[in-house]
C-alpha cells in the first residue's frame, strides 16, 4: 500500500506487530491488523493459465501489452514447462484463498556466460506493498546464486514502484 513508499517492509511488519501488541494489551480479543500472508511455491501445470492472466493484467495496467515484451512470449501460457530445466525456476504467489496473485522466475540469459535474468516478476495490485515481493525476489536470487554469478533485471520505465523496488 501507500505506506511502503515511506518505510521498508521490515519496518512495516514491525509497526504491524507493535499495533497488534497494543491492541491485545488494551483488550482486543484478536489481532486486528491481520497482515496479508500469501504463500510462495514452485509453479505447477495447473497454475499456467492463472499466472498468464496475472502477467497480462499487469502488462495492460502499465501499457506493456505489445510486441517485444512478455505479452508476445509464445511460452507465456506454459511457464511450468518453460522453467523445468536445471538453472530455471518459476514461483507463484498464492493468496489465502488459493488464488494466484503473482510470480517470478529465474532463467539463463542465452549467450551470456554465468548470467541469469529475473523474469516475469508481476504481482496484482492487491499483493503489492505487502512484503511478499521481497520474499519472492530473495528466494529467486538465492536460487540463482547456485547457478549464476550475475543476474540481469529489466522492467518498464513507467513501473515506478518496481524500479524503486529493484534498486533496493
């Protein structure tokens, strides 16, 4: 949400925990803030259509629904097979109801020695600013470090929050 523009995700979680502590101290019977707790897992064949829809929705939102971008990738509807090779992996973010709300992958940059790319990292609006993207990118980069020495990241210039996020 808007608060993530001013404080880090770790500071936000600290604030949530602090507020929850105050709420409980002063008589609340349950945690009031209920932070968003999605789950990250490796992609499965059943996720292909859902993550394709997430990616296309995000590309439309940012004007990326055109040739030369993920929009025209012939494998976009079959990421589970695309990322099943050694040194390739794709994860999806699943919300509390089992709905796919985002994802990201690691894949080799063809022709570049020991270089991978963070690929197709997208989250729907509701999942942004929750801290899950930090967990996802850390998971992806940890995986990448086992196979590659460097990781390339590319994004649209008008994805301002994503650009700030990647600079961290």
